[in-house]
C-alpha cells in the first residue's frame, strides 16, 4: 500500500486542481493507496474543501488544532499512515504529482529506503532559492550525507524509516535530514519543479532562519561549541597581548604603555575570554542535556538475520529472514 501525505496550509485555490491531477496518478499505480491531507490550521476554506474530499475513497483528512508548521504536519500524517511506502509532497503543485510513479519505481527497483529528489530548474524567486542554498550546504556538512537538495519535499520513504522517525519524540525536526539519518540506502533522482499554482510561499526569511536552526540544532551542537572556541581564542589573544605589552614596557618604559592603560586592556581581554570559555563549558553541558532530552535512539538495527535456532544454546533466535 502507498500513502501520499500532503500538508495543507491556506491552499484553497490549489486543492481542486491538486486532486484532479493526483487522482489519475495514484489510480495508475495499480495498487492500494491512501491520500492523507493534513490541515495545518488553515485560516481559509482549505479545511472545508478537504472535508468534502474525505468522502471519496482512499482519502483521509487530518485536522490539526492550530498551525504547527509543515514538518510537524507531515509528521502527523506519518502517524496515521499505514502504507508500506510513504510519499510526501507539497500541496501547491510545485511538486508535480506525475513524478510519484518514478519515485516508487526507483525505490522498488533499487531497494532504497529513502528516495530524495533534486528540483530540475527550480522555479522560485532568488529570495527563496538563496537561503535554500545555505540550508543545503549546512545540511550536507552536518549530516555528512551527500544529498543535493534537502528542501524538496517530494520524497518517498519506506515504512521502517517512518516508524523510526515516529519513535523519536522531537519537537523540532527537519524530516529529510532525520530520514536520512535513519535510512541505510538513500538515493536521489531529478524531478520537475513548477511555479506555485496560486498563492504565495509560506516561507518568509524569518521562517527559513528558524528552519535552519532546527536543522543545525537537532543534528549538532556546533553553535554551543562555537562559544567555547571563541572564548579560548580570546583568552589566548588576551594573554599574548599582555605578554607583548610586558616586553614592550620593559624596553620602552612606562610612558609608552600609557601608564598602565594598555595593561588593563590585556587583562580585560583575558577575562572576557575566560568568561566565554565558562559559557562554552556550560553550553557543552546544556548540549548534552539536550541530547538526552531528545531521546533519539542510540542506534537503529536495519534488520536481523538469524539462521533459526542456535543449536545447544537455550536461546531463541528470532527467525526473521
Ligand atoms: N505548509 C504547512 N504549514 C505551514 C507552512 C506550509 O503545512 O506552516 C505546507 C503548504 O501548504 C505546502 C507546503 O507546506 O503544501 C510547502 O509550503 P510552501 O509552498 O509555502 O513552501 P515553499 O514551496 O516555498 O518551500
Ligand atoms: Mg511551494
């Protein structure tokens, strides 16, 4: 079975067209499917339209209490989905539904757990694409996975990956990154990208910065460590500066050092440095607490292979594959 998950936030103008294009595609897959719309607290008629869809076969509509954001909405969709393969996509028709069969085919033929996508000729404004470039670069460095386009939500996941994601109760998550973290075989294919059918992007710069921070903070504590590094550097500079002053003063006399004012600066630098260092150490602890609180599993077992019962040992090996 295949689940299609679509987060919807104020997309009243698009929904009918979306359904019109999506329906033949999923029917063409020739297997059971469910389309899950998650209404992320829309303030327009989106929810009413969706409720209308829900009487059609294979359509589920999830209503959230308020606007939680795209990733949380997709997560809500995951939690009620029952497909073996799950496809996420945007409601605004920037991700053409016609690409879904390609995703599924790639996943099945290659035995992949996650199939990501690269938007061929992305049709967005510079305002929207530039921050994405930064996000992509940071995401690649942090997760160490060479995925080229993290932002495109037209993606396919296997059930196992989805279950692992549902099992980690995190507040702020970036689904493509988390999925890659939990998957063994990841690939990406090129897909078409279209202009937004109607309405405007829901991602102003403020939200993008937020998203970036979600991504960085949930995969590394570099920002916390950064303070420590800066502190060490500053303290060292302060001490070095003090040394230079000491020598210069011995050579040129008290007049040169402005009667000790410079020395004061050197001492101050060293202290400010130490303060940052202390802050950084605190940050290090906070980071560890944060990791504890996230309760992300320490490891994930992909599968268990065992050749039935081990002879002579009172131990029942699970007979899975
Ligand atoms: N979306 C959502 N909640 C939000 C913002 C967006 O569910 O708070 C949905 C939106 O309806 C769309 C998808 O997420 O289906 C992507 O949003 P958008 O097209 O605005 O983002 P962009 O294409 O600019 O990345
Ligand atoms: Mg869009």
